[in-house]
C-alpha cells in the first residue's frame, strides 16, 4: 500500500478500476496532480458514475488517494465490490489480479490481526470465492506471482500460500470446486496461531533458543484452538491449520504424523508453505531463488514432502 503524507494527512492509493460504477462511496476521494497537494475530488456518500471514471481516465489518472481516516470503510467497500469488479470484461488479467491482491492483503491483515472477530469466516469465504475464480491455470498463477511482495509478513505469506495451494490442487487434478475452495480457506487460515506469538520471536534474526523453538512449534495447535473458539467447523480448514508442519518421514510437528496419516490437503499446504517461506525475505534469511527453493524441497526434502505433488508443483511453476 503506497502512502503519501501531506499537511498532516496521510493517504494511500487505490486503483480507479476498483471503484464500482453506481456505487455510493463510503470514503472521500482525493487526486494529486504532479507534485501539488492532494485536492478533494469527490465526497463520501455520493455515487460514483461512469462519466467520472472516463473523465479521470482521459486525464491520465488511474489511481486516486484515500485518507487513512477512511481506511476501515474503504477496505469494506473494496471487499464488498471485489467480485463484481473482477467480473468486468474490460479489465485485463493483470488489472484483475492487482485488484484482487491489493484487496486480499488488506483483508488478511485484518483477519490474522484478529482471527476471533465475528466476521472473519464470512470475509474469508468472500475472499476464497474470488481466489478460486482467478487462479484457474498456469497463466493466472504466473500473473499472481508477478504481483507478490517479497517481504515476509504472516498475512502476505498466507495469501501467497493460498494462491499456490489452489493452483497446485487444480494441477493435481482436483476438479470439485467445493474441495478447491476448502483448500483455499485452509491455506488462508493455516497460520492463524501466529497471532499469539510475540513479534520479537517472529522477527528474530538469530538462532532460536530451545524455549523459543518450542513456542514457535506451538502455533499449529494454538491456531486450531483459535479457529474452534471462533466457530470454524470445516474439517479441511482445521486439518490444514493443525498439520501443515507435519512431514511424511515423521519429523514434523506437532504430532509427528507420517505417511498416509497426513491428508492430501496438508501435503499440498506443506509444499506451498515451505516454498513461499524460502522465496521471501525473512528477518533471519534473504529470499532464495525459486529454483534453489525447489531443489531444497525436491532433494533435501525428498523424504519429507510428497514428491509426486512436488513434481506437479514444479511443472505448474514452469509452465507458461
């Protein structure tokens, strides 16, 4: 999210294409010409018309500014109108993916900031619907990868893992859309337990102590407790949250499951979770190249990860 500060007011950018024609704005819109101070363009509680969109486009304006004072209402507006905007045939695949990733990052920051909030499951369902519609093949996966951020945050990581998991499930032959959606939901919520870990632990640059590692390993079970406490009953979501760090050779946690004890969904999650963690900048290590991360999962992790799924994942990443 790009921030701009002017005269004590801080703004963030939203795409012109994110605004739904005919909708009533729940936030003020500002525009900035060149280096001049932002000026109020359209006040909240007024409808946004096609005429305004075309006038802005003809002036070369494709992004507008919203004050952080209106951030909460703007987030909800973008979520509410996301599915309809993504169905606009005038948008390119890149524009659709950018709208999705911008809105999804914001949603997941809220969701994982307070996974016990009353509206979390409904917001995740809405996000999952758009995710599954968009990630439909290798081209869509590559477009999504191009939009990914390289700095690691739990909310961006969870979104990336969900994108990879849906793509891998489809490539592996899963055709039942309800099952695909469950995998997407589970991936989005797999790290819910990390909200209970101290920031200094998540961001530590040095080696974890034995006690710190024990605390880090508690996050799958803590996530399961959070999801159950907030009313989640979906067995796939609960399974992926609890078992995404289990490994086929029994060296994972929290329950040292092995082989067929680990579900197909959690095997997918394990691969995608590891790949994204390796290819983003962490506090304690820089991002690996994708090819090096795949080598770790394929050779060093040959006994830990389902190698049939790893091969399918590699083909999905390499296919254009």
